[in-house]
């Protein structure tokens, strides 16, 4: 049974290099193995192979030819070797591929294999979240702006999601709530959701809202949404708040119990002049 692990008899370690690389989810990660002595030695004289932190072999180039005997099954068909740049491409990168990879460059001698160089590469994987999307549930001056914001299929885990509300004087306020975060069991990608009730600024007829998602040091913005609420005149606002049954009954009595359009106009004047509104 082939376990995909390459055991090496080590005689000497002359150089060790540490590097970092990053790849997008489902794209190709490039694991470098820069060989400083490449100009003096041919690939046909060397054994070059990469292995992960569990010692599973990704790829082996043996004395000038690709060798699959020791390659772990999960990496078969997922790699490509660039002999000019001493780099291994790992294709269709998943979140679970994150971690440390080692490249070994060996030279065969009559006494065994000599490691000429080892390169350790720390691979991180990222996935772009979808643009945050705002959905409005209800908008009134009294209840405010009731909305939700969501974004999906990203990595790493988001740190914050909030709403920015900018009024007509260019004053901006931030409103945040508890994020609901879920993670896909297969892809390990995150999705995030918030639900908020944002107060409508006093004395303003229009605002602009945007949703912001923060991941580590990066921010992703939704497209802006302009919201307008018709401003009522001072008189009509007072009428809405101050017209009451007391004034209505007073004018009904004064007009013989009638409530025609003229009566209602007079009732409104009394309501305003009475100062009770």
C-alpha cells in the first residue's frame, strides 16, 4: 500500500529558507523552492520533492523525471512543476490546504542522499466575500429603517459588520448589531448576516445607507442606498398630532351638530390657535 510519504536518509543540511505565500480559494497556490546553486547543477542530478506538515508528498521530481510512486492520492493531478523557476503549483486550493509545506532538494551520492536545500513555505488561503447586500423590511420616520445585510462565501472569518447612515449634511453615524456567522461544512467558507433597526435622523428628509463588512484589515462596502421620506409641513404635523375629539365636539355643538367641510376647517383653526397641539 502506498502511503504517500517519502523517507529520506539525511547526511547534511546546508541551507534552510522560510517563506510565506497566499492563494485564492479554488485557484492555484505557488510553492517556491528557490535553488541558489541551480546554475551549477542540472535537474537530472537532483531529487526534488514537496511534502505537507503531515509528511504527505505532493510531488517528486527524480533525477530529471516526474515520479508518482510516493505522491499522496489527494495530491495526484493537482500539481505542476515549473523547472525554470523551481516552483510547484498546487491547483484548486481549498481552505483545508492551508499550512506549512517543505521542499527538499537532494543530490544522490554513492553514500546516500545529501540535502542541498530545504525551503519551508507557509500557505494561507483567502476567499472574497460577496458584496454585502442590504434588504429593507420597513421604513418610516417613527419606526426608523428596518433592514438586513448579508454577505457569503468568504474566508477568513469576518470581524465586524455594520451600517453607515449619512444624512444631507454629510454627517455619518455607525450602527452595528450581533453578527450571525455560519460556516459551510464542506468548503469551510463563512457567510454572515445582521438585522438592524436604525433610527431615522431627526429633521432630515433623506439619508444614504451602506453596509460594511470587515475582514482583518480589509473593508468591503455595499452599494449606497438613498432613502427619502416626505417632510410634512409644520401645520400638517400639528394637525396630525393635535386634532382631538374635544375640539371636534365643540364645533359640532356650535354648528348644530353638523360636521361639513366648512365646520372641519373651523375646527382645525381652533385646534391650532388653542395651543394644545
